[in-house]
């Protein structure tokens, strides 16, 4: 392993503590992941992240299910990032882009993503141009959407929720999350559906709660991402 290996992982009940000889970087995409790292408690929610040092004993658990972008890396530069409590916003935007690229099987994401992620994490926030735009609380928007999928949410609904026009919201989504607004919307809907399905809920009920036209439409969507 050189710059590292990226993967998308889903967490649920604890599988017991362990350690490894490389850095492990986690960036929350959905749900909430509770960790214990060398006896220290830490929570990674959607939009958060952490760097676990080599040799650190750690345990994971997510009562409601969680999905993270995970990087396993021996790159020594990650040692400079372990003291940051939250990753920079531009690293999170890159993480969302890489997650989408991995889902679509794009080889460049795996080839260059690990190095780009380290570069983004280490870049100082002052390197970004100042902005006076109204901040979008993406985790809060995710939670709100999770309660309204049955209403067949649209990009316009999400834009209205954060007091933006659909075009403004689409531009901000691409800028801050690294994917288009429709792709973000589909991804969040599918993530919620997968969490419900993994909990044992019947396909028909999951489809009803998440706004899919039919159980078969949901099944097809799940199969496409698993392919």
C-alpha cells in the first residue's frame, strides 16, 4: 500500500476492537458512527471525520447504521492530521465526490483519490477564498430529508429548505459536495433505503417510506449500486 486504498463501508453493530499498522481515515457520509480509540470516545456523523493512528486500538458501532468513505494509508503525511477534530470543508467535498466515483467504478478515483485527499486535508482553510454565502448545514438537511422521503422530495424542496433557489442550491451542491444536486438527492434516498433494508424492514415498506415508485424500482436501484 503506497498512498492508500479507498473504500465505502457500512457500519452497524460492534464487531470487537482491533488495530492495524496503517493510518485509517474515516469521513462520514450518512448516519452516525460511534468509536472508541485507545479508550477515548469519538463520534463521526455525516460531514465529520477522523484520522486513526497506526497501532491505536479502536472499536466501531452504529446503532442506526452508518456509511463512511474509508482510506487505509501508510503515507506519513497523515501524522500531521491526527490532531484536527474535524476535516476541512474542502476535504469533505472531495470525499463526497470520491464516494460517488467509487460507486460508479471510476478507476481514477482509486488511483489519485488517496493523495488528493491528503493534500486537501492538509491545505489550510485560509487558502480558500472567503465567502459570505449562507452556510448550508448538510447533516441537518440529510436528517430532514430522511423524514420526508415519502413525499417524493425534489431538488426544489431541498433548495427551499435552505432558503436558496434551485439553481443556487445546485451550484452549492456541486461546489461543496462534489456532485450534482440530483445525484446528491438520489444518493441520500438510496442510502436511507439501504439502512432501512439492512435493518430487516420489508422491501415494500422501505419503498413506501423512501418514495420509490414500487418495490421493484427500489430493488433495481439497490442492485445497480451493488453491481
